[in-house]
C-alpha cells in the first residue's frame, strides 16, 4: 500500500515538474538541482560558484531546508535573488517537490534570470526521486564521507549529470582512496564527469565553472 | 492528501513498534537506534564500540542500507551476529520501519542477546519519524558537517537521547566552532549528553562506553 501511494504522489509530482520545465524553457532559464548529504558543502560551493559566474550570467537561487534560513542568509550576500523554502518538520518534507519549486519561482523575476540554482534539502536518498523540472542535476560528495556512498545510494548517482567531490583540501589528513571513490561513481554512472574541488581553497573550480557555463549557454 | 497518507503509514508503524518494544522488553534486550547523515562514521563507531563492550555484554547488530552489505561485512569481523537489511531503491525506503526490524530480529537468537544495535539508513531526516521499538536513540554528527545541523534537522536532535560528535581528530584542520555546534544541540535538546569522539583514534570513547553500559544494565 505504501509503495502504491508513493507512486501516486510521484505521478502528480511528474506532472507539476513538466509544467515547471516548460515554464523555465520558455524563459530560457537553465535550472540546476544541487543535491547531497547534510554538511557536504553545497552552500559553500554555491557561494563560490556564484562569485565566479555572476559577472557573465544572471543567476538566482531557491534554497530548500527543513528549518532555518542559514543557507539563504549566506547566499544572499552574493547579491543574487534568493528564495528560501522551509519544508517544515514532517513527512514528505525531506525533499523539494515540483509544486514547491513552481511556487518559489513565482517570487523571482524570471525574465531577468538565465540560471536558477536549486539547493535541495540535505539528503542523499529522497530528493533523487523527485523531478522538479530541472535542466540538470549535480550531486556533491565530500571526501570526509568515505568512498562507498555512490554504491550505497545508487539512485542519486545514476540520476545526476555530474558529481562534485568536495573538501579535497582535507585529503592529506584522511585515509581516503580518491580513485576508489571515483571508480564507484563510474560503476553506477560510467560517463559522469567528476570535478575534484575545495570550496574552501577554490582548488579545482575552473573545469567545473567551464562545464556549468557551457550548459547554461546551451539553454 | 500526502500528509494524511504519511500519518496513516506512521500509525501502522507505531503499532508494530510497540510489538517490537514488548518483545525486546520481555527478552531484556536494550535496543539502540543509531542514526546520522551518510558518511558521518556510524559503522566505524559501532565497530569500536563493540570491541569495547563485547567482553561484558552479549551484542548483535541489524544494519540498514539501501544497497550493499559493506557495513555488515565490516561489523561481521567483530564476531557479533549481524543481520543486513537492504531497503531497496524506491520510496519509503530511506529509513528502517518497525516491521522491518521485527522481521530482521527473527534472524537473531534473542535469548542470547542483551544489547541490539540498529544502524539505520544514512539520512538525517526520515529515520527520526519512525519508531522501531528501540530503547534509546543516538545521533552521530561529524565535525566535518558544519555546526548548524542540529537547528536545520531539529526533529532528529529532539528525538535522540545522546549525540556523538565524531571525527574530532580532524578539528585542527577545520574551521569548526565546536562550542557553537554543542550550543545548537542544546538549543534543540537542552539536556542531551554530547560525547566528543574519534572512531579513528578512539579518543573520547570512555564516557560514551560508560553511558552505554549503564543503559544496557538498567534494562
């Protein structure tokens, strides 16, 4: 019974996601859905990413959190428009659903945006199941989380278009086998680009920013 | 509609959880539900914890993962009985439900166990909503995940009886304000014991093991 209900919720979500996709496409907006475990560094990455692309590309952010506006407060300092969505504390709120993104987008001037980032709720499981009408999906994985997350949470890695391996500045202090981690990613998603970065030191940002700009400009 | 359905699923779960609780209580088994984000170090902590308590306390483990038996394989080396539960990849499987624990417990000799550890699916959101009939709940938080997780995922911290602040061996290499993190924990759950540990160096394990042994013996 539970599965059947979840399927129905996802069907409704898919319909709303297609409406979003059509709307974003008509406005020529590239929408990036950024997902990860809690604490892998999504907000810090987005802060740096925006500082690199902002001169060229008009951007905005929708930030999803169960509680607090901490991440939106940080991102607001970049001077891009930020909409905070708080999903509340109860069931079904461990992810951003398509109708939530549709509503949040109403708070943005879509004619003045080329690139919309959605920072999803910190969760490596549920968000992967919900299409929000995005153009591409990125998963962030911190090197402090161990090597085997791609094979333990395969749906997330199968559904994403690129992976950001963050906090590489900590590698000297960890027993972390980076090649093993990248091998696991490619076991799930053979052609996935993996960008090794540090939001703290800005190491490795150039290829990531190039990839992103190309995607936005193709829109 | 979605919320109503989730409520119904949780009601059924509560009934099953009470059955589990009665069964574990009759057998005199202390059940610890261990929850956290992916990659915070649950398995490494449990491996060390078992090595400290095993001479005194007969233990077993139920390990929940969406995919793989990596964690069970590691824990099996401690020579305690381990049951791996794979929840599969689809909706409703981002947590361990009470009926899953009831079924898994059937694979253990409950007359020969005083302490049952349940390593939940790596997820700081959904598992907190599901009572599995446990005696106590512990949340693991890694210092690499940033300070504000308690206020961003308050239900988890409200519902747990203790917090393990893991990977403190990495503190010299991080910009991490430990007092701020503990302050956030106590903002959500004022009396929560916080054990600062490193599963890598075994730093800080003594007070944690003492707390745990006391709990098991009170059962």
